[in-house]
C-alpha cells in the first residue's frame, strides 16, 4: 500500500470533507453522510482521517478511497480515469484552505507535529495494511465485534513485532531509519504481535501509537506505547467537547465512538489526573462523566472516585460518576443495548457533590447486594464449602467474607484445626487461593502436617523413608499433589521473617487479591505479628486487632486469626479487642477425650450458630466432623 505523499499533503492541509458540497454531520470523532454510490437515503458513508489524511468508506456497500477518488466518482464519473483524476486534483487544489480553527487554541492542547507526525502516520498506515493481511488480527477484531472496515475508521492495525518490513516500507515513503529509531523509540523493545491503535491530540495529530497483545493472556505489558510522549492526553480527545465521557479501556472508547456517542475518551487504564482534566477543559469541557468498571475492592474504588470529584471541583467542572455492574464494560453495554441506553444512564445520573456521590454509591451497592442475593439459589452455599465439615458448611452457609478468631483448649489444637480447614478448603474449592501465614511454626512443619493429613499417617512417618514401599509411594503422591497446588498458584505458606510486619502484609495481599479474587488468608499465631503503625493505641492487642480490621475491610475476604483465649465461668475471656472485633469466634475444646467445636457470633443474629463434635485421626491429627 504505497501512498502518494504529495497528494496526501495537499489533501491534509487544504481539503476537508465539508468543502465537497455534500451535507455531513458529526458522528463520534468522524463525519457521516448519505452514500451517493449505492443509496442516497442511507447515512452509512464515513469520512475519517485516522490514517493521516481524509478518506471515505461506506460501511454498507464497501466503497472507499481518498478525497480525490470521491471527487472522481461523484463529479467526473463519466470521464476516463486519468482525465477524471486530473479534474479532481484541479478541483481540490482550487478550494480555499479551510480556516484554521485552532489558531487561537489554548497552550494546553498544542502538541508537536511535523516530522514526528510523519513517522507515526507512516507506522499507522503500514500497520493497517498489515491488519488487512493478518488472519490473527482479523480473528481478534471479529471476536471484539469489529471488522476491518470499521477498524480502518480509527486506524486500528497490526504489528508483527518485526521492525524490518516497516523500515523497508518507510524507505519508499522518504522516512529515514534514524527518524524511525528516534520517534518510535520503543518499537524494538516489544516483539510480540499486537493490535495497534493510534492516539491523537486535540488537533488530530498522532502523538503516540499503542499496542495491545492479541489474545486473553494479559500481563503487565498488555498495553505498550511504541512512541514515548505525553501520557496525560486522554485517548480519543476531541476539540469543542463540552461534556466528555471518561472511560478506562481503548475499545470502550472506540465502540462508543463508533456508535455515535460524542466525546468519549479513555485514560488507557491509568489513574485519572489533574493533567487529564486540564486537557479536557482546554477543549471546552464544562462537565465530565467518569464511567468505571466495578472492582473487587469497592471501598478503595469509592475513595478514588471521591478524589476525582475533588479534582473536578477544584477546576470548576461538574462531575458525574458511574460504576458499572460486575463484569460489565462499556463495550458490552453499547453492543448489546445500543448508544441510547448509555446516554440515558448518563442523563439520569445526578451531578455529584460529596453528599450525592455517597448516596449514589450506596444505592448502587444496595441494588447489587439484592441482585447477588437473589442470584443464589436456596440450595447453594454462598461461601466456600468444607467437605470434612458438612454440618458446619450448612449451618454457616459456607466460609464467607469475615474476620474470624480461632482458639482452643488445649491451645495447640487451634493449629491442628486451622491446618485441617486449610487443606479441606484447597481440596474442595478449585478456584480458591489460600495463603497460610505460620507465625508460630517453621514452614517445613506445615508441609509435613499437610502431607501427613493427606495420607493418614503421622508427621514422623513422612519425615523419612519408610520400610513399607506403599507408604513411600503415598508420601510421593501426596507431595506431588501439594506441589501441584503451589504450582497452580492456589496455595502459599508463609513463615515469619525479620522484615515481615502488617504494612508489608497489607501491600502483598492487595496485590494478591488483584490476581485472585477468591482469596482466603489464615494467620496462625496473631500474637506474634509485628506491628509498625497505630502507635496511638497503647494496648498491643488493640493495635493488632485494629490492623486486622483495616486489612479485612480493605480486602473483604475470609480472614482467620489463630490466637489464645481462656474458657472460664464467665465464658471465653482473653484480649477484648479480638472478642469485640471478630465476626465469629471458633472455640475448640477437648472434654473427656472428645472434641467439641462451637462457633459464636453476636453479629450474625445468633450467639451460637454452630455446635458439633469433631473427630481427630490418631496418626495424622486431621480433624473432621464426627
């Protein structure tokens, strides 16, 4: 696909579709008109400049070309092609240059053009040509609901990861190799095949080209920029936009724009900043609507929206926020229900103040809470099941989100109970990830305990080779199973180390939850957790309990804490903070050779929600309901 650079320059600088004498109207960032080539009544003809110069394409009949070809076909259709082309060039060259609408623009929206734009536009044109030839890119776009014709409207292309064919292409277009290396400075850093998406500033000049990995195996480099440049220019930014809609993803913005929704921009999965808002305000924004995908950590997401609200208020911008239902995206909503539903949702959303924001978030949470409850049949457990504890699973409706304190008499039995429950949870729930934090015992001892419980032998048996080969084979198979859980990233066992404290714990677990929403944490030996903040609380137990509450509220997962309590005539006594702050107390007691487990909670509507006898394997110490 070779481009006539002289004609391209003429069309880029002097010609606009509005000068062609046909009625056009704005549609997203493109222009739309009735197609004169197949149906004068059908508005399916798009004018777009995604490839660096104005072109036309009809999404119904497939007619496409540059403005010279449009003039040839519409005005000089009866002439031979060379004569028609000459007449079209004369017609376009004789048009008065369109008045520069940006000569008095604000400095915030001026970005470098010139040589950089030439290099990037060549890259975009090359990648679009490659997309037309690549089956993998066509399959990816088709899976997202796009075809090559629609992709062309936005310059979407394909880059194989090999720079040499593009460099050869550029040589034919008059672009030198050193210019490519200078302006596309990340081109050789990433060699995976990617879908390419050009990003333009408010003048329409390409300021960067982004690449998205093909496929669903997304990691930290799923989205890259091939050209270093400003990262605070909202993707798909447009001038004269009073009410921009801010979304997160590329395809969220592009699908909404393709549906004709004006002013949809994307932060490209970055945090919204003051700089983004400055750029939008410079383009005429008077109000902004931020639409976010629902995150697992609703509390943290709400705090972030409040910070966006404060930024908008500091710039005298009206602000709306919408959090989509779980697992829904703008892309899906627009494709399924059309543009009108999204626009209606925005219109019905109140302008936020600090008070109305809290109210709207609360209303969304109440509705989602009801929908979640009604979506779970009565005969299905809400929480995670325990196959060795069927009655407990039934009574508490599975292990659910909460902060649970576990203790026992004798004291050592609580570690046995936690180990038994941990192994049961991992074996019974294939999607779950469990992190067992052993603050009282070496990690190797936890390995041995799990293997012993899996084969029904004592810990002493699994620590050395056995005279019975069958037992050795069982130990081998159980060890492989345990390693499988670890390799599958479903089980981690941590032990104490000098730098391990609550701040590090919070940071690590937040990252873990991003990858594994189905996360359970067991902290065996809470009395030994090192504390490095909340020095305002004098009592060490108050400080630890306060920190665990912060951890639970931040993660909203099942959190088990193993510690010490004492049974007396007045009931369970011990650190008041844990008794007060826990959602439930698991108390295991040995009486006359029998094990008795009770689960008490003052927060779940019943002081005693479970009572049951447990049995313990005399060899492995694995516990289960009798």
